[in-house]
C-alpha cells in the first residue's frame, strides 16, 4: 500500500469540455495516457468558509493568494468514523498550487473547524496554526458552507513524467 501523501506542489490547468466531445477526447488521449492508479472515484467535498463566504469572494477578486479549506473523501458512503482528509489548498499568482492535508474523521474535523476542539487524530501543527491564522484574519469562525460531489475519471501519462488528467 502506498503511503498517504500529505503535501503537494503542482500546476493545474483546467479545461471545460462539452459532454458530447468527451468520448472522442478520451479515445484521442489514450495514445498518450493510461488509467491512473485509482481511475474512477466519487469525490465528496465540504468546503469551509466564513458566514458571508469571504474566502471565495476574495478568491474571485484576485486580490489575495487563493486559499480553500475542505474536507474530502473518496468514499461513496461516508460514516462519522470514516477516514477523510482535511485539506488546505492555496495557489500563488504564478499559478503554482500547494495542498497540505491530514487524515482524520468527519466528526473530528468538524469539531476542530467549528469549535476549535482537537483530538488525537489532528496533530499537524502547520495545519492547526494555518486554520487559526485564517480565523483570526477573518475575525470569525470558518464553518462548513458548501457540499460538492462528483464522479471523476483519472488518467496519467504513459511516460511517468508526473502528469495527471482528471475528467469530472
């Protein structure tokens, strides 16, 4: 079993493709790509923000470094004790994205984000300090604000140059 990655640095480029063009695009890409290690998955996200959606609004204005906080799972049926990720994603003006995450349960992450209560599963000092810094910056709680889920099909480059393509 591969170890769970907790820090990422990458450049993501996203494209919008018409649904009617998808099958042909996938067929054309198979010349260069193979299915990823986990090619199909259902992804569920709960995004955290302030009551007034300050983080997403600032992201759209382009005035600050883009930051998102989310709870993510690749499970189709999530239980209170399921293993999920708490992730902080950021992107600088040059388009370089960074993601840092920890593994915990929905209950533990919700208690930490909404009440500041930590349990033994949340030990990552960088994550704790970053969440606290954002709460101080916005002078309010960062709470669950949006639920988004989708099915994803992932491909990777045959030559293993670390390129990955996801169709959502």
